[in-house]
């Protein structure tokens, strides 16, 4: 190679030919490197070679299992959709819409139900406050354990009325006792007030006899119940 370089380039000095030859070899190696890199198989090529050769059966088995699984899932989804067709049809008829409009119609219905539930909660809270104001001893949790109250309330009767019906006897007795106590107190105060006023000459002898009011013990049951109802309404009872 060195003799050939000297033959081709006779004008080169003795030390220049080796140097020129070394540069040429280096350049040749650099030019050959990309060709060697390009000739190396890529990862995809190596993979393709493996699944066509050594791992062909394993790869095909795995792909078949994946396809079978996807097909099974698709078949199950199709069967569920067919099973739901009667339900979807019934719901469409119920809401009066087509099946394509059914999801939106169901969303609107759910929103309406939520609004009604909120309104019911507000109504119950208002009724509880009203009942508690009239009857401080009222306790909804305790009353819901009372079968009579629970049945009346679930029938749609408002809470205050349900409480009054469920506890009619106790409330009536309490109202009667309160009315009798209040009447007795007012009667005693009226007597004391009369006793404190001076009697004018001849007034006592000339005054006509006043009809005596019945006492509570002298009243009939109907009269006592009427008296209790009037007292419950806030009427001032004077006996």
C-alpha cells in the first residue's frame, strides 16, 4: 500500500506518504461506520423476526386470547342492551319521549324529584317549628315511635294535627285543667275586687239577684270539652 502511494505520488517526500495513507484509512473507516449502523436491524425488525420465528406460536396464542376476550365482552354488552330494551321502551312511554331523548328526560325527572324532596324537608321543618311552638313537649323522634302518630303522619296529615289527634285525650284533659284553674283564679280575683268596693246605701237591698254561673264540676262533659277547645284557641274564659 505504501509503495503504491509512492508510485501514485512520486513527488511526496519519504515521510509524507505514510501520513497520507493513515489519513486515507481513517476517512475510509468513518465512511464505513454509517453503513454498518444502517445495516443493523431495528427493534421493530427484531420483534417482527421473533414473532415470525421462535415466538410465533406464543404470539399467535396471545393475540387469539385477546381477540376472544374482546369478543366475549362485546357479546355481553350486546346481551345487556337487548335485555334493557323493554325497560327503555317502558321508560320512553312513561316520560313520553323517544329512546334517544330518554337520558335527558330522566335527568330532568331526577332534578324535579330532588326539588320536591327539598320542598318536603322545608315543609317538615316548618311544621315541626309550628308544633313545637304550640306544644313545647313535642319531640318528633319520640312521636315517630308512636304507631298512632306515625300512621297519621304518613297518611299525609300535617304534624301538628297528627300530634293533636294522637294525644287528644291528654291534651283535652290538660286544657280542661288549665281552663278550670284559670277560671278559679279569675273568679277569686273578681270576688276580692268586689269585696274591696264600698257598697252604696240601699244598693245591696235593691240589687237584683244575679244568676250564678256553673262551676266546672257542675258542667256536662260536652260543656267541659267545649270550654277546653275555646281555651286552646286562646279565648279568655271567665266562670
